[in-house]
C-alpha cells in the first residue's frame, strides 16, 4: 500500500505465479488465471467500478498526515487516448499527477487492460517522484520485465466475504499490495456528488501490517473516495471534487504530457527502456499523430549514459547542466571509434521522417580542435529507401558541425556533402531506439537534443531553450 502514491487505481491481483516469486505465505490466495490470450478487446474498459474512457479526468482533494501535521493533497487522473503493448496485450494509458501542499510530488504513467470476463488488470506503472521540483526516483514495474507480474485493478464481479488477493508483483520496487472487498451497497457523499451502492476495497501491504486504505468506488464513476483505518501512519483522506470529459484540445494536451513523461522514462529507467513505446489512436490524423518533438535535456541523463564526457555547470542550460569535455587540442576519430560519447534511448514511430538538432556549445579552438563537432548514430535507423543507415558501431553517421565562433547555437545533424533532405532519419519499427552522440572535437558540449518530425523538421528552434 503505497501511501504517497496516486490513489485512484487500486493495484490488484497477481498472475501466472512463478516459482521465483513464491516468497508469499503458502496460505495466501494467489490468482493464476492471467492469460494474455484472454484479451480480445482489452482497451474497451467498461467495468462499472473502473470505467476508463479516453478524456475522462478525475480530480480529488483532501489531506495526509505528515510528521503529525495535516498536509493538503490533490490528485488528478486523466485517461489518455494512448495505448501501450504489454506482453502482447494493448493497454490503456493513464497520466496521473499527485500534489502535496500545492507541489507536484509524483507523476505517473499507468497501464490497464480488461479481459474477456470484464476483469481490469493493471499491467504496470512508471511513477516519477520529485522533491522540491526535482526528479529523484522512478520505481517502475511492468509485467514481464524483471519478474514483475500484472495485477487485478478491479474484479469483474466483486463480492463480499471473498478472500483477499495479490495486487501485482514488483519485487524490484517492493510492490506487495493486496486487496479485499470490504463493504458493498454503501452510501457515500463527496463534494462532487452523492452515490448509492458504493463498493469499498480494503488495501494493505506486507510492509505495513495492520494498516489499511479504504477505497470507495461508485458504479459508472470509479474511485470517489479514499479513507483509512488501523495503523495507517499517513491517514490519507481524498474525495472527488471534479469529474470532467476533456475537450479534444484538452485530450491532446494530456497526450503530449504523457509522451514527455515517457521520453524521460526511457532515459532514466532500466525497466521502462525494455518496454515498447506508447501508440497513438488509429484514427488520429497523421499531423497530430507524429507532431510531437522528442526533446532530451543533458541534465536529465544519468551519469551512466556518459563515456569519457562529463557534466559541466552552465547557468544558461536547462537544469544548469551541459555535457562536454575539456579541450587539449587533440584530434578525435570518427565512428566506428566510439569515444567519447553519450548514449540514451528515445521513443520513435516507424515510417515517418525525423530531423535531429543539437544545441551545441562551441568552445574556444585549440590545436587541432575547433571544438564544434558531434557525430550522431542510431539503432534501427533507415533511409527513405528502407536501407540501414547511421548504425551504431559502423562508419555511417550524421554530422552536426557548428560555426567556428565560440558560443551556443542550434546545429542540424546532416549527411556530409548532401542537402538536409538526405539527412532525414526513418525507423524500421515503433520502438525505443538508442541514440549515440559522439564528440568529434575536444572542447565541444551540448545541453539539448531534438528528434523532430514536425515543428523543427526544416528549421531549428528559434529559442535557446526548448521547454518541455
């Protein structure tokens, strides 16, 4: 039972139990009926207790107890029109925001699928945790990765006096929650409305014995209230204050925020980097479908992404950080040599052209170095004729070469000696691909990388910093 986490969706039942995960009490009920072939229409989630229609947004407010003091708490849950394939099952994506005392403390992507019997399964989640506005952790778990297993978000026909059930299994993030039908047929009033015949689920975890969160679900609405009992130290109380159906513009804005969160997920999460990227609705116009820029900030990358490059302080850069290396005046070798470089992953869509841009810090020239060059390679890249190009570890690459004058500038990634139209990058599959930026000269640096299918396809950004 994660006290500091998005409350709306209840994590539930454990699936296809593996011997390696059998650290539970043998008396515990373990569901073993998860079947990836039992999801014929998995993204049509119409369970009366847990309906997920794209564009629906729940806003709940209340408080938690922290260090003996009452702290205001606000949670916003939005069902996007994006989907994500998890273990072959198409899953609905929600974008969740958790605010404490007016400050965003967590943002999450969560994935849900409904089976043929009407049970809603939680297929995984990617939460980002923040302190003072800065990213601190991302304890992600996704079914099928690192022994994690899906759980039941809502049973198809929850009944009283039935055994509790595991709510998923994420051993790497200590996810051991269990749920049980606690009450049925309840009346409950919250600021948004009053409801009859509410369902109450009691949620607990091994790490907090004797503590329970009580989650109230109204038919046709979903989660409307969170309460507590027992030894729950946080004593969280939340009530639904607003329920809206977003406009097309509002839904597009939520989709864009979810995509930005996913881009960051591929950079910081070893778990998420093993998953497939989210997919757009089939009926979305191409301009909307592919109009999102992939923006990577140097300050967001982990130290493990760097090889013989360093983080350098720069007050003009996002997060006050850039990536670069000192200039000793030495000459560097082009690929297939592989150092110094920075490597990260980004989500892409197949069949569309991308142009890459680097916000480059041109350093002072010295010796053989003009301090103004990066080489760029990708996994899974092809040209318009569907021929492999720019593959990491080969002598095929794009060149981003800045001017000789020191300072910041946006530089396009081009095929040497060819027009920009020949420098467009396509990808074989919609997936997370690896990008490698290899320094071509000492003294060069960067703070932003863009892979653009739209706004910056032909011209670079006009602003020094491209905002998320």
